[in-house]
C-alpha cells in the first residue's frame, strides 16, 4: 500500500515549507503568517501531492511566482476605499479663459484764467495783483487725453458628483457589498489556489 502524508504532517517535518512563497505586493509579514496559518487550518489533513519537502518548496516558489501578478491585482482591488451606499462618483473639470480691453478719451478746450490778489495796506479789501491765462484751443488744437487698459484671466475648477442615483436602495447596496466580501475573501482565494497545487482534494 502506498504511504501518504498530510499537508500538516509535511509542515511539521519542515516548517520552512512555504519559505519560497511569493506573496502579493503590499502583503505584510503578519499577513504572510496569517495566510500560512489559514492554509494549515484548511488543508491540515489533506494528502500532499509531493512528499519531498525540498521539491514541494520548489513547486510552491515556481507556481506562486506565476500567480503573483494576478494576486497583486486582486489584493490591490481589495484595498480600495469606497462608499458602499454610493453607485456613482465622477468629476467634471472645467477650464476656460477670458480677456477684454477698456479705454476712453477726453478733450479739453477753452480758456483758464488765473488771477492773484493782494490785500491793500489800508485794509480795504483785496486788489488784483497779476493775472495769467491758459488757452487749450479748439478743434485740432484742443488738448486730448486718452486712457486704455486690458485684462485677461484663466479659470479652472472641478465639480464632483457622487451618491446614490436612485435605482437601488441603500439597504440593497449594503447587502450586495456584504455578499461580495463573503464570496471574495482574499485569504480564501489564495487558499483555494494553493490547494490545487500542493494537495489532493480528497481526505
């Protein structure tokens, strides 16, 4: 009769059985330990495909290297933050520019007369001392003043719209979120994948 060995038995013989395991990107040491412990719980009494610890370690390393890109994406998706009672979330970005010119002109024409007066010695009031005149002219000779200004600007802003668009209730979305996580527990996914490689699916 051919002898057999369980996964737990092989691990007890060599506790470095998963030393060559390639873990998902971002998997901390504690996560790695938890995964191995979960594997031992799930596969403890299952018969191993390869009874040689050295060969089993090689198989685990080679196979997990192949699976790592897929695990990376699944693990990254599992870490995403989102609101389970929102089913829409998008951002509109608006950019625009504006410019303009303003100005005007004024024309001075006519005559300005300036008179200086001096008080008399007898205190009888003021008497004209001297007088000057400034003439601006008329028509083409008139004094002209012109002013102008220009401005330009750039505008950019974002509008975020998110929430429940109303096709499902908040309670339904919460229930769906719970179902998703029950069916897609990351440890369960990895344990199921690894089981196919290191153990026979019979007890």
